[in-house]
C-alpha cells in the first residue's frame, strides 16, 4: 500500500503545507472587487449558473475595505479557530482575480505581500483571464513568495461547460493550465461532481483526464444548489434534471475517483461547504468538510485502498 506523509491514504493538503512551510499555514480570503468575463458580456452574461459568491465569502470580505484591512480582519478571525497557524496566504477567492490590467493586479498583490504575516498568494481565477504577461509577473513573484494559481475548471465535459455558462472550452482551459505550469507556477483546479446531465461513470473517467494535466493541487466539490442562482431556478422548475449525491453515494464515489487519480496531486478538499441558509437543497449540508473527510478516510481504510491505486501514467 502507498502510504502518504502523515500516514494518510491520500496526498493531504495539510501535510503538503507542513512539508512546504514547516508549520501550519492558513488561507485568508480577500474580495478585491473583481468580476468575470461571463458576467460582463465579454464571454457571456449572467455568470456561471451555479455561482453565488455570497454563499462562501466570509463576513469580513468586503471590497470597499482595503486589502490590508481584510487581511488584518481575516487573521483576527482565523486566530480564534486556527491558533496553530504561524503564517498566512492571501487567498483572492471571489470571482476572477486576474480579470484586470496587470498594473492593477500588481497594486493589490504587492499590497498583500507587504503584510509581515503573509507568506504568499493563492489566486482564484479562470483560464481565459490569464495571459503570458500576467504569468511572467506571477512567475517572478514566485521566486520569493509562495504563489498558487487556482483555476475553476468544474468539468471536462464540453456540453456541460456550455450548459453552465462557463464561456470557454476544455481545450482552451487545458492549454492554459499547461502554460501556467510551464512558467514554473504551482497550478490547481476545482471540479464539481453532480452537474446536470453527467453520469457517475463519466465523472469517474474524469480522473484520468485531469491526471494527465501538470497540476499541483485539486479541489473537489459536490454540487450544491445555492439560492439566488440560475441553477436554483432550474432545480425548482425541473428537479428531474438533477441527481444529487447522498452522503453515502458521495463517499463511495470520491474514494473510487481518487483511486484513479494521479498520486502526485495534493488534494485540498473533498467537499464544498456552504452555510445552510444559502442552500436550495443539500441533504447533508449540516456536515463540515473536515467531518466528511474523516468519513472518506474511514472508507479508504475499509476498502484497504489509496490515492492512485489504479492510476496509470499516459505514455
């Protein structure tokens, strides 16, 4: 059996940070007031059908506050819950955080890095909001700071990408992911499991598709129907479109998925976590991500299996 650091059966994000920094590091979310090209008409309008950023934005994240103020308030917030954190990463999470001219990006990112407790950046964005000029800038920053570029991929299915109004293709996304890694940058993606029209087998097969990409981290979310989204309206009008995972189904599925996953990928999280007041439907929304992670670890042990057990590199 392949045992990962920390005696885990998968490549754990917490253990990855311990290896990278030598201590616990906590991400501090920041809302820098960005939007997305599929909201303002550039690549579409209305945004992704599942998206309501208010559902995961901490209360201190208000774009009218300065970057420094949000970092200070975020650190104070996390010190209550994560007392062992010694350093922090400025996590630009809301919408597409490279969707602006480079001069503006430099202002906000360099303000964040001036904070003495900030060891680096995690930048959430879309692959169609990145270019060589920005990649070169982030690559230079990574010489002295931790820099992670997180791309929302969500699915590899072209029809689903169109249906959820992503405004880009899988081929375009894969090309930018490869280019980002070519610049020497740590690269991560998000995937959502349970989007309408996708079968469980198709989602399992996705493990092989993403395993061929040059990724550092992966983040998995079960589909959650969030109030105030187009998808919530679709759910009310056509519930038969959806096949949401029960807790038991999801645990079984995700274990089968990571058995097929490249073992070099660090798994940041297995599930999304949205306050129940924002949810149109999710039968196990009362469980925190760390509680579900424990159940997944128990299932890995029960099956005597591990991340990458059935992974085969492409020749």
